[in-house]
C-alpha cells in the first residue's frame, strides 16, 4: 500500500487504511483455509492479493485522500534493441527478483534476503534463485522491455512458485525439481497474461500468478510415487520434508514385504473349503471352490441380465448389493435346449451388425486388440481418440475423419492441432496420469484445440514455424489443468470439459496480445456502435449452411465442407451425438437472429459451436437420453448461446476471444441440477461412454430396480 501510494513517503494518513486492510487478512485466511482444507491446500498469499486488489480498486488514481499509482495497459509494440541489453543488470535482476517478493528493488536488499533464506534452508535459497532466473529468461522470450526485467518484476512470482513446488509442499526428488521449474515457467507466462488483463482495470499484478500456478500444480494427481505431496500438517522446510518422505517410503516398502510373506506361506486353494455366504467383492487372499463361484456368477447374471459382462458387473458394483448373508440358491436344469434353426438372411444380418459394431461407438474391441501391440501404435490410437474427444467421441476412426476435415480446411492448422494433441498426450504420460484416461483420449482433446486456435489467432499467418514452440509449451499445460481441475470437480462427479483449453488459450493470448514482437495475435475489439442490419438481406441458404459451419467451428473451422465431414465422423460413432450437434448449432443460429446479430457472424458459425457442444453434453452424453433430457439439452443450447454473447462482450474488453467458456459454464450448470424426476438421470462419470450405450445402461438399471422392488 505504501509502494502504490501516489502521496510518496511519510504520508501519515496512510496508516489508518493500512491498519484496516491488514485486519481483513486473518479473516480472509480463515475463510479460504476452510475451503482449501477440502483439498489439503495452503492459502498462500491469496489473502494479501484479495485485500490489496480490493483496496486499490476502491481508491484508484483519482481518489482525493489516498490516490494510487496510475497503471496503463500496453498500447503499442515496445521498441527493443537487442544490442542494448546489459548483461550485468540481467544477472543483478536475479537477487532483485527475490527482493521484489517484498516489493524491494534494491539488489543489496535481495542479496540480504537470499542470505536469510540460506540460513533457514539452502534448498529454499537455491530454488528462489533458480525461479528468479527462470522468470528473467521467460521475460526475454516474450520480448519484454528491459527496464521491467532489470527491476525483477517478472521474477518474484517465479521464485515463490519454484520454492513451493521444489521441496516445500512436494517432497524433493529430481522429478519434483523439474516440476518446480515447469511451475516457475508457467508462472512467468501466466504473470504476463494477468498483468495485461489487470492493467486494463488499472490494477497491479501482485502475487496472483504465484497463487494460481502453485495451487494448480499442487492439485495434480499422479501415479508416479516420486511426485509425493506432503500432508499439510507435516510441512516444515524442504530438508525435513525430504526426510519425512524417505521415512514413509521405507515404511511402505517394509509393509509390502510383510504382506507378501503370508501369501507365500499360504497353502493352495484346493485344500480349503469355504462355507457360508460370499461377498460380491472377493478379497485377494480369499479362495473359493469352483462350484460356489459358478453358482454366484449365475445368480448375478440372473439378477442383472446383460450381454456386456463388464457393464453388468459395474451395475452390480454400483448397487452395492451385499451377499454376505445370502441364502443358498439351487439351480436346476431341465435338460439341454435344442438349437433353434436360424434363417440364413438373419445370420447375414447379424454378421453385418456385428461388423458395424466394430467401427461404431467407442471401438472397445479395437482398443483391446491394441493392448499387446507396440506402444507407438497404441499412441497413434490415443492421439486419434483425443482429436475426436472434443465432440465427446471416443473413436479413432472418427478422429481420422476429423483430421481429413482439418486438411480440407487448412494443412497448417492440421499440423499445429496434431502437434498439440501429441505433446499434450506425452505430457500426461510423463506426469503419470491414469493410463486408461490417456488411452481414451481424455488428455489429448484440449491440446488439439490449443494448437488449432493458436494458429487461427496468430497475426503472422500460416506457416510461421516459430509458432510451433509456443504451441508445444502451451499444450504441455493442458494435462496439468486437466489433472488439477479433475481433483476439484471429482467432488461433484463432473467432467472438466474444455476448461483446460480455455484457460491455456486465454492466458496465452492475454500474455502475447496484438503488440507482441514475436507472436502477435489478432486484434479483438468490443462493439462500439449499433450494427446496421437489413432483414431483407438475410440469405436462407447461408443460414442453413451455418448449421454445419457451427459444428466445424468447434475446432475453429469455417469451411462448410469441413463441418459436413465432422458430422459424418460423429454419425459413425453415434447418430445421437450427430443429431444433437446439428440441433445445437441450429438453436445457436436462431438465438443469434433473436438478438439481431450481424449476419456475417451468423454465417461464420460463431453462434453455433457452443450450443452444439452443450446440446451433445446434455442430450444423452452425461444424462441418460429420454425425451425430458432431450428438451433439457435444447434449453441448455439456448442458454449457452445467450451466455456466449455475454462472455464475448465481456472478454472483448480485454482483447481475448470467448473460446468455449459459455459451453463449459452452461453444461456444468445444467449438470449440477438436482431433481426428483427419475427420467432426468445423471450418469456416474465412470459409466459414461456414448449416448446409445448410456441409454442401454440406464434402461438395464431401471429394469433391475423394478425387479428388486417386485421381489
């Protein structure tokens, strides 16, 4: 508050607001702590950020009592001469960046602070210096003015982020050390984005980037045991945290060895006879006679008839039926049934249907066939599924057709989109994410959108080869966002949708902007005048054409042929997805007409893609398909269209596109609905596949519930 005061030093009247604002910090800390404790997370400096931001927004530069420093957004391309760079000042910016954590720009002050850190923990001192260095290099990579780099304004958030991840809240290993560097780099670029966004409001950056990036990286779920998050009650300092981690690791290995000893000494299952009831979830150490297992299996099949064994087992597991005290069931057979002669035409029809099943739906048989194939072949399947997962389709053939649509639209966009998918999927593998989710393409679809939209919004045009570097870097953040958001949304059993793409793209475009020297983006301006619309100029063929174009705009493509190819890809996997995608796009077009939107925007499909995604999500994908949820899907598509207009007008003030924010917000809103109507059934996230299979699961569950009620 003293640094941003426009009254200068020793303005004694500033002390009362300092005291009042400081009183708010414990309240904010306690409130945020109550929320963050659900995920065992610290509040970091969020109370400071909230308090100072509110104070500076309340007073501003023109306040007569407590005026603050005027902060203006960037209005032109900075004039940078690389030969004018001063290397000693660059090196000096490292301790200055550490000092800027406290708002101090004196290099000696930064050096003293580093000495203080060294006394407490050499690892904290090391990571603070490394984080500050990473911030300095990141600032150079986006052509920031040298004055701001020398002042350490790009470094202090990175220093804090590097400390938090590099041994403080994660146990220090070489994996978490690399993760801390990635967090520091992400913090630097997100800091540039937030600085540009907040400058529009006349507010400073503070430590918002550090808080957001550190919380994001701490929410990562990983199967890698070397990425170990310390329980918050055990966090002290990096050296002690590592000792605690090694002790826990040793205990875990000893307990595993003790568990293996009884298994080796246990006699074979043939020498034991099990009596009494049998639980449905059989422990690994328990052995049963083959006859009892067969009887139990027949009982389960009798209760839940299903051609899909995995589905029936999952249904029984979801019902949590306890068979511990069940009565013995006798099954009598009345002789063998005689085989029924089938018509040759019906046999041929069944063969055709079975062949069609291999390429439709989620192609589960193809995925199972690939499991013992080389990893590279499996990886291609994962990438293709990731490309199609943008439209909720888990089908590699559909993904291949979508790639063909990209080639029809623009080969350069095809390259950047595929690169984004590959990098995003590889990053998920490196971070040790769930292999089944990776195989389903759930860590690739945000990457393909990032790659496509970064090329679309690049002001350098096609084949600007240097753009591939930021495409790869930004795509690497998508699995981080996916894992972190998944940790939060799992409390409500919700999907993350395309929120990782929205966050990654918005941060990139806000960080670069139209005035960036290396990677300028397309200028986006808010509406300043009433559009001149003549209703007689509306062309019905173009309005109808906007329906497939709206589906194509899900991937940023405005070619109607590309949109038609996408609809074919959807139809191969699921006719219901194809139907709802077209309906959602049509609803978006009608909503645009109701708000007198310029015809050029309607023809380009910009009003159709969010509605299309929303209609698919609600109409059979995450809700079981019924006529009630069908109407709900149309309502969600309409809500998404109007919300899209709101989000577009708001984000255009910051020069940022709307992305798929309105789809995410509207779909999440409709999925959080609670109702007593049994026809509006929200599927458990673990059971979601594609609309036709989801409906089959819903009907079987409903039939099973009726049979249980009758019994």
